[in-house]
């Protein structure tokens, strides 16, 4: 007890055996009031506070801890903490009661219930009588979801900036040689035709090689165009637009490709769909990229079903294909630049689609089941909703 300040409560508790029933009742009431005060203080904290035993069993949880973990007081009290935070048991078992720096444990982990979020855990042993206890621990939980999101957004912004800086060099270094190649291939093709006419030689195989070279040059030029479109976005030229009309235009353009692959298209997009404010050409790019992905994901004989609906605020289009589906581990990376699961794909299509949808105030969502197919949903704000928002 040396060096420790003795409170009035300690002195009362020291002579507990001598108290009569009245004083004992007063003491109990005083303890209850002080407990209630501390409960109120702990429940006002934004950080979660837990008290756990050496076996990891939770003895106390304040209101913030219950909210962060997503369990009520009755469910959380008595629960084992390392069921919520895998790997924490090892930290407890290797705890050094001598009170060294290794006594403190920190962890970052993610929970998905009741909503996805990231938490930081800080655990330290109780101290009493100047000694560290290996039998009880205080645990502080902090919600770092926004902090991690801000960090990820900053990293993404820096990565995008790097791509933009690289773009000018890529366009210059590849664009000029491709133009030169195209011109010289055209000259060779003309000379070849003249030789064929003048000498009557069969130059079919050579002409075929030149045609392949020209096609490859066009393909590379397309990759560069997609690259530049992805990193140098144009603001949308918004005008009153009927989604069904634009979609029908894109499907008519692709009808031969659908027919060649034996793909059946069912589109339920009534002409009376509410209008949206959109850039018609950018919408065509969105629809073309999504349908093109669907075509490439399906075997001949597949089916593409397009459905639409509207509510008070938005218009929705859903594209469902009967393709191979997407692996669960690939889903989170679909909108990342240069991520592709297709042979010969450039990995920029969905990034461009997402950018266009965001510029229109809309959203894109993807659900997929491997071996069953993929559904891509597009959400557009209604034109009249925009008017109401501006008028408020």
C-alpha cells in the first residue's frame, strides 16, 4: 500500500465489519450511485470499452462497444473476444506479466455485421498495487472505417495521377509510330496491287500478311484510344434522354454479332420509362461495354436479358447474362485499371463505365455467381428528381 493514496471510500471499506445496517445501506447506495456515474461516463465515450478475463470472456462492455460489435449487452457479456477477433488468443497466452512493452496488444480487423467496418483494438492489462495483472485486460475499440477509406482514396488518387502523367508519354511514343506504320502499310499495299497487275503474279499470301498487320495496328490504336478515354474523361454533355431509345440503338448496332454467336437477347425497356439527364454518346459507350462483356462471357447459344424499372428517384437497367460468371476473388477488383480476366482484354472498360456513371450522378453494381452468370445494374437519377433537388 506504500505510495498509494487512500481514498475515503477505501477507509470506509477497511472498517466494513464495524458498520451497522443503516450505514451499510448508505454505503451500498453510495456505491450504486458511483457505479451509475461511471456507467454514464463510459457510455458517453465514442470508443468501445471492454473488460475481459484471462480466458478472453467479456465481463463488461459499454454502449459504444455494443454498437461497434453489433451485439447487445446481454449477447456481448459472456462472449469470448477471440471469437470476434481471431488470433487474439495467442497474444493473451504469450502475455508477459512482468509489465514490459510486449504487454500491450494492438490489432486492426474488419467486421461485416451489422455493416462492413474496420476497427482498431488496443488491449492492456489492469494494474493494481503497482503490479501488472495477467488475469484481466482493458480493451479499447476505435472505428477507423473512415480513416482507412480516406487512405485508400488517397492511394487511388495518387495511382490515378501517376497513370495520367504516364498517358501523355504513352500516347506520344506509341501513337506516332502507329501512324507511320499505317501509312507505310498502305503504300506497300498499293505497290503490291500495281505489281500484281503489271506482272500477273499471285501475291495473295503477302496481301494477307499486310492485312493482318493493318488489323493489329488498328487494335493497338484502339487500346491507346481506350487508355486515353479512361484517364482524360470529358464532362458529360447532359440533355433530356430516353434510356430505352439509346439502348435500342446500341442493340441494333450489335445485332449481327449476337446473331453470329447465337445469343438470344430479351430486352424489356418500355418507351414510357422516365427520362434522365445524360450524355447520349457516353451512354452508348456504357451500354456497348456492358453488352460486349456479356457476349464475351457467354458460349454460343447464351442469353442476355435486359430489364428496367423506375421508382420515385431513379431509373434502373439490369443486364443479366448466362455466362461463366466471375470468381469471388475477382469481384472487388473489377473497376481497377488494367485488371482483366479476358485474354486480350485491356482492363479499362468497366473503369470507364464506372467513371461515366458517377459523372451522371448514377451508380453501377455487379452481382455474379461462378458458373451461373452475371448481372450488371445501372442506376440513373430521374430528370424530375434533379429538378426537385435544385428547387429545394
